[in-house]
C-alpha cells in the first residue's frame, strides 16, 4: 500500500494534467505486452510499419517484464497541458551519472537483468541517455504526433472535464473513489494498492502538490517506482472506447436481450458513480437484488467498484462505456 498524506492545503493544490511524454513512454507497453491494452490495439497495429523503422530494439528494452518503465522517462508535469518538447527536455536533463540507478531500479528488483542493449550502453551513459531521448522523440514524431495524439489528447481532456464536474458536484471523496478501484480516500490519506511491489510506503505531500494524470496505458492507478519522487498518480482514462474505431454502441433492445433488462438499466444509470443503496432507490428494488446484478457486471468487466469510507461506489468501466455508449 502506498499512502499519500494530504493536509487541507495539499488537497487544495491537487491538480490534473495530460502528459504527452507519459503517453508516449507508457505506450511502449503496447509493443512489449500485446493485448493488455486491447482498446488501443487497432490503432497501434496501424502504426506498426512506422514503428518498425525506428530504433525499436532500444525502445522495447525500456519496458520491463512487469511493464515497469524508468521513472526519468515520465517526469511529473509542470503544467496542466505541457508540450512534448518541454517534457523531453526534462528527460535529456537527467545527469548521466544517475542513469544506471534509474535503469537498475526498473529491472533489478524482480530479478530481471538489465537488457543487453542498455547494459552495453552504460559504458557511455551520456551517449546512451541521448540515444534514448532521440529514440523517444523519433517515436513521437513519426508514430504518435501525426494522428494518434490529437485524438488521444481530446479524449484525455474530456476526462479532465468529467473529473472537474465530479469534484464540483460531489467533492473530493467521490472524485478519488471514481478514479480507480485501487484508490481509497479516508481521513486525509489517499491510499493506492501497489500491486506491483511489496511493503507499505508513506509519502507526505507536504506542500509539493499531487498531480493526477489520465492515461490509456495502465490497468489501474499507478505511481512512480521511486518513493523519493514528487507525488503523482496515473489512472485509467475514461472514453478509451472512442479511440478504437469500432462499431456503434449496442441498441437498447439488443442490450436488454444480451444482459437482461435489469442489468441493462443498471449500466444506463452508471455513467456516473453510484452506491447500491442509491441504485436500489432509483430503480425501486431491494439493495440485495441490485447487489446480485452488480456482482455479475463487475465479474464480466462492465462495471468497476471502489470503496470510500463505508460505501462502495460503482460505475461503468471503459468496456461498459463502449458497449452502451458513454452518454447512455
């Protein structure tokens, strides 16, 4: 468990950002772990010919077997909408003598040796750092920036609009509960279930601000590998179904035939987070009946759930949005 302690002043300086370099670096997981981020598969298969013309061996070596990527490649955004080149400049500014430690903390904790490409390059860390930055820049310019990023940026910005509305209407508790099932907000502490490492970590935000970044390339909320980095959390973005170019949402009658009328009605109500009690009241049924249907929908990946305090909030997953249409 990783716990971020936020005082009232820290909560007031918690903010959202979209990061092009985060998406560029995290999207390398698409190539090393095909099928994990299935909503982006179609778009990235179209990019494969261009990707294979790059320094792809080096780019692929940057992703560990457990999908970790080096922290220095995903610097904390300094503004809500930073430009790629300004973020890349922060990557290039890493002191070369720190490169080995950055790479080792990515690969060694789970017994994975440094990939041969990186291990050999560390003989000249300054040159290796430049080569990595150049490869990421070329990947951005030739694969992502022309057509993928403009569409992705619109979807990420739409996520931020949704979060701002949720915060204004329901407050910080509902906001954090809605971000992801791995997050829990209680008594001034935001906890993230760090399934990727052992042990508990305590991080006081302590006036540094907490940055929250939506991403297309995480299965749940994640944070940095190093516990010494300034606080930031990436979480799965909403609206990813719109990036697939797939068919239109299933019509209501067909949806009812597919999952049954009660579950179809629940999916329609879960465009925004709601509790079992709230849903039962709105549908005029017992909480027990709602709970049974929600269990099935959660087991099939159509809804997600997150606890805050004594309540559990449910909402449609990106897959549920894709099936029903995000506004239904």
